[in-house]
């Protein structure tokens, strides 16, 4: 018997969530006051959950490792957030958003969850606008939309290229309001190091106060992990430097199954690596593909400058290969196509590992429109360019500036050089319909769970999912559990389970200091990243994955023999923080390779070279692999797979095509 | 390791903790590439220190793309360094010359005590926000987002104010350590939106009271904050906040 029960409610797809909401057990206000919830993470998922649960009357503590909740990595999201509002009257609907998401995810997500996500999407926009988020508007005062990849409607809401910032500051303001009211206790500069289970239920966490270095015990009737994704296992990624897997990984080691760990998203449009000093990669938002055209020279090894290559000698390969979606194919498809061209010798720039993203046509097109609206009938070429530039600047100004700061090149004049980079992790802790992990009382929200994006996430859907989970899902589903906990008194943190968990966390810290090796934490992290990128990156095969597993094991042994952590545990010590995180990445990396090895099909961002069509497209094997791989940690880096079969009752499953 | 040709002398503030005294310590660094970011240059230095067995320098950073507001270095007497409109993490070494001496200190303000080396405590900002930097709308209370049209000019102006990243450079550069630019940005954002008008009076009074309680200084209109703000937050916000404050006091 499978240990996985997804708890999907009975009934027709469109009615499941409505029925669930009206039948789920409630907790009365007096009882809520004595129920404590720990929320780990203050990104979109954590901040929205913490604020909402506190508004409902629960006692909440919220944790983040940054100095302020406002700095969670969600702040960096650029392009936008999807919602099925159909404000553009272009045929959008809840069903279409649901369908696009399932298809975009290459049929590896759960229908019921995705439908719920699509159906609450519109409420998110309402909530954000009500809390003062200044989303972009048209001259008539209505909200503006743009297109993102993998869809043919305009449903993406945005705030210039800073959508994540504005949404997070909105959620953060709601959180701070509760902090001011005394209903949330905010624990910034705290890092969760373990969960505490008592009698089979999660009852708290161990956290390190990053300033004093002291380990603390915190009790909660329920614990929510909203700790983001694990893309930094690759060392170089678009994630913030501190993004990590520690919270999810420690929970995994204490019983939470890890779902589809190998499903990582490589984003097609990032600024290419410039040297080995590189510490992170910078994304150029997908929204740029609304207006930018991607090309490489038709001639192999062409050394001319971009501007010297005439139109007819340019290969707009996405438009050529995928005429229906063109530059707006989903990310996995766009990334692989860029890799294919570069591997075949058509890459540009000094490293030859880049392609062009060109705004020339957009500038010309917008220039014309603006000249017309200004009543100028015979504009000069200069005027056209200026007008076009103005429009592009209004849409993407901050991204263009960012590009220029990093590369020293002006993208209004020269096309951007871009290349794919690690960006997002679809995999994460396995959760049921309630967002509960396989440990009762332990939930996972936002990027930290595996749930809604299958094998490939569509652009502008992560922000949507984070806020859906925090604002609209968990407030209901947590009731199903906490309504049965009303007679559970707060457990003393002197309980032996807390004492032991703290001791174990301390032992890891002591061990790290005791090694006194010769190499920095970054040294190991970079090596791990290279193994992962080369062998578990955009293309994977059996041989490479097997090698990667052996290499990671060896690297892990070396780490525990030779890492050097200086300073002391009783103070602010960024090296110690990094060491703990990299230690966990060194275990996770192996599991990702094991999962990738097991899944000998290609789907979404997971491309197994052994499984492709004649045209080089990903070839799914639905008979064998239409399941979620949920891995149980058996200790000592041994794992057992559990399969959740995916049933498609509404959507007809078919080979994905964007041609 | 790094492939560049710049050699620099760094003078960096080292301070073990808030209880101990700090001092500037000189470190030479070699082979710095102009394509490195300022923080990547610090990575190189820290790697060198670790190899020598010396404790690396603690500094705040996270996103490294100018949006989280965490990085905070006072470089040659200017918050976020010599270039306008960028954060420390977005500053690239091409803004410096081979042979330069660069002095790096933490933000200095009574309300931002040093925690260690270049890391300071900016939690005063969070406490100010918790006194009114929000709209009191519970989840589930919202009407359709297009029910209240908002003129594009207002929405854009609110967005420009909301672009503040809460880094604290404005405080660090101000001779009075005033937090007016930061506080006024939030007050402006909400004052410009119809949704924010309901609580405008209480908001400005409570936030200003908390700002004073945290020990930030008064604003004497020197304008340094606007010049050093990496996000171009304008002094107009301070004028707007002063108006809001004036009106709030008349009303009560
Ligand atoms: C550059 C970039 C651009 C993006 N653009 C878009 C976009 O345009 N649209 C879109 O939909 N998505 C976008 N994404 C994806 C999206 O931003 C993220 O998936 C999403 O914001 C994740 O939110 P979250 O709340 O799950 O986690 P995060 O925002 O990552 O928050 C994690 C929180 O957990 C805390 N935390 C982590 N570990 C611990 C620990 N051990 N102890 C204590 N606290 C911990 C952190 O302090 C933080 O508060 C983008 C991502 C990147 C990297
Ligand atoms: S106003 Fe500018 S300088 Fe001050 S905190 Fe905001 S972004 Fe930083
Ligand atoms: S590190 Fe985020 S703004 Fe500099």
C-alpha cells in the first residue's frame, strides 16, 4: 500500500474546493487564541500565511534569516503574476489558466491542486490592490496586463520589472501590521535548523539566533515551512545568496517525503557568466520576450558584431521552430533551444555560450505607434528611435539599467546577450491537498513544496502560487488539522524531544568547527555546483548521473574532512551559516541525481537525452512515469521511492506541442 | 583564481561586536577584474583571509541585484559608493582604478547599531512600518481590483515611492541621521492611492512618533539623502509627508 494519501476531495473538479471550504472543520475564535503556529519564512508564502492566520486569531511566530522580513527572496521577482481575470476580454478563464498550467508543467502536476490555484488567482489581485500594491495601470485607470510564455492570452499583472518587490512589500505590510498588534512575533535573523516531532506530530522547531549564535526551542501546534527553493544547489543561480534547502532538508530527514527533487527550472534569459569570480547570475525577466526577439547568426562561428549582421543572415530560431508561440514558448523549450544552437557552434559573445535578445523591431514598432498618437506624420528616423526607446524604457527600464550595470553595454543600442541559468525548483516537500507533508502538523507552502507546477513552471505562476497558498489555501486547510488539536496544551520546550533536537543541531555545529580543514565552504559549493550543472542540468543521461552520484559522495566526504570554518559559534558567523547550508546541499544533490536517474523519460525541465523525439523534443513516457516521485529518507543517504499516480480526469493528456 | 589586473588597498572597519571597539584594518587585494561586483571583490578578499586562517569580514547581502536592500557599505565616505543610483552589490570594480585605496565602513547612525564588522541593525525601520505603513484590510475583504480606477499618474507616482528598498543609505548619509526619506516614501505611496486615504491621519502621526522614538534625527533639508538613494526616491515625498503631518495635526 502506498504511504501517500493526496486527500483530494471527491466530486467534480470545479466543485472540489468550493465544497471543501464549506465543509472543512472550523476552529472557534476562543480556541484559536490558544493555538500556536510557527511560520518559517517571510516570502510571499510565509508573509501572507503569517498575516492571515494572525488576522484569524491564531498565535503566530514568523522566522526569516535576513535582517527583515521584507528582504525574503520573493523581493527579486521581476516580471509578473498571473491571474484569470480576463480583464483583456481575450478569452481567459479559470479553466484556461488551469489547462495552461497543467500543460506547461508537462502533465506532471495534480489536477485538483492546479484547478484550485487557478480559481483563487483572481482573489489574489483583489487582495493586493486593496492592500496598496501599485500594480501597473492603463491611462483609463484600469489594471494593465502583459503576456508570458506558454500562453496565448494576456493575464500577467505587473509593477514595472519589480513585481515581486511590490507584492512582497504588500504582504510584508500586512505582516508588520500584525506585528504591531502583537499577534505575530517576528523572529528575523533566525535560522531554522531542525523540526521537533512528538508522538508522530510536528510540534516545533530549533532555530539559531544568528546574532548571538544561541540555539532556541520554539513550540507550535503546527509548523509551516515557507522557505523557498533550492536552486542554489547549483552554486550559480538567479536565487539570492542565502537561499537554501536546510529547513526542507532537515524536515525530510525527520519524515517529510521529498517530491520530484530533479525538477529544476533553467530560465532561458539570464546574463551569461563573465568569469570564475561570479557569485550569482542575474535574470532578465521573461516579460522581455514579449518584445525581444531571440536570434543567432545563420553562419557558424560568425565573429561579426551583432549590428553588422544583416537581417537575412539572422536565425530567429524560436520563431522558425515554433511558429505558433514563437519567442513565447515555455522556458524549458526556450532554454534547450538556446543550448542546442550554442552547442552546435552558433553561440555569440566572447564565450560563445550566449544568444541575442534583440529589441530593435520593438523599438521601431513602438516608435511608429507613439508618433501616430502624438500626431507626427512624417517622423524622422531619430524621432522614431527616441519614441520607441521611451516606450521600451517605461516597460522595462529597470531591467535595461541592470543589464548595463552588469555588462557595461547599452541594450537600447546592442542586443542583449543571454544564456539559460538555474532559476526555480518545481520539486520540493511532498504535500497533500491540504499542503500538509507526510509529517502530521508540518506544512509546506510556496516554492518549498512540490505541488502545482509539475515538471516545468510557467512564468508568473510562482508568485501566484505563493500568495494562493498563504492567503487563500492554508487559512482553510489548517483548520482541518487544528480543529482536532484544540485540547492539546502548549508543550513545554523542556520536553525530551526538544532537548534532543537541540543537542543534535549543536553537534553538527561543533563538528563543523572541529574539522579545522584547509578549504573554504565556497570551494566545496562551487565544486558541487559544477557537478550538478554539468551532469544534472539542462540535459541529463544515465552515465553522467551515475558519475555525478559518485562524485558528490566523494565531495561530501572531503567536505566533512577538510572544510575550514573560522570564528566561533557564539556570534554572527556567516561562514558557519554557509557551511550548514552547503552540508545539506551536498546531500540533496545526490538525491536529485538519484531521482533524475530513476525518471528515464523527458518531461518539462527534466530532459533525458535517451528520451527524445526525432526533432530533439522532449519525449514523455506516460505509461511508466505519470507519477510524482516522493522520496523517503531512510538514513545514511539511503532513499526509498513512493509513487503518487497522477490521474487526469478532465484534461486529455497528450504530447506537448508549441509548434 | 580571479583574472584581473587591478591591485587595490582596502581599509575596512573591523569590529568584533556591538560591545567592543572597532578600527580600520588595511588589506591589499590583487588581480581584481573590472567585471567583478564590489561584493565579489569582498568574496575574493574573504577567501584570502580564510586561507590565511583569519576570520572573514561579516557584511550583509542577499539578492546581489539591487532589490532586497540588504547590502550596506559606506565606501569612501558615501553609502553604496561613488556611483549614483546603484546599491553596493550593483557597484562594479570598473568604477575604480588600479592602485586605488578604498575605505569601507558600516552605516553610522545611533538608530543603526553595529552588530559586527560591516553589519548593522536596521530593525528600527520594521518597527516604524508596524506603526502604520500598511492598509488595514484583512484577507478576504477585498472588492474587485478594477472597481476603483486609479489614474495612471497616481499609480506611477505611488510605485515610484514604493520602490524604496529600505536599505538605510539615506540615514547613513544624513548628518542628522534622519529617516525622513524612508518614512516619507511609504507615507507617500499610501497617500497617493485611494485605498490608503482612509487611515492617512493616524498613519502619519504614528509613524512619525515611532521614527522619533527610535532616535533618528530631524530633517534640515540638506538633500543628501536624495542624492545617495539608490532607488531615486525623491525629496518631494518629504514635502508630501510634511503636508500630511500638518493636515493630520489640524484635524485632531
Ligand atoms: C530573479 C527571480 C525572478 C523571478 N521572477 C518571477 C516572476 O516574475 N513571477 C513569478 O511568478 N515568479 C518569479 N520568480 C519565482 C518566485 O519569485 C519565487 O518562486 C517565489 O517568490 C518564492 O516565494 P516563497 O515565499 O516560496 O519563498 P522565498 O521568497 O524564497 O522566501 C523564503 C523565506 O524563507 C526564509 N528561510 C529560508 N530558509 C530558512 C531557514 N532555514 N530558517 C529560517 N528562515 C528561512 C527566508 O528568510 C525567506 O523569508 C522569480 C525568481 C527569481 C529568482
Ligand atoms: S529612501 Fe532610498 S536610501 Fe532610503 S531606505 Fe529607501 S531606498 Fe534606501
Ligand atoms: S544584496 Fe540585495 S540590494 Fe544589494
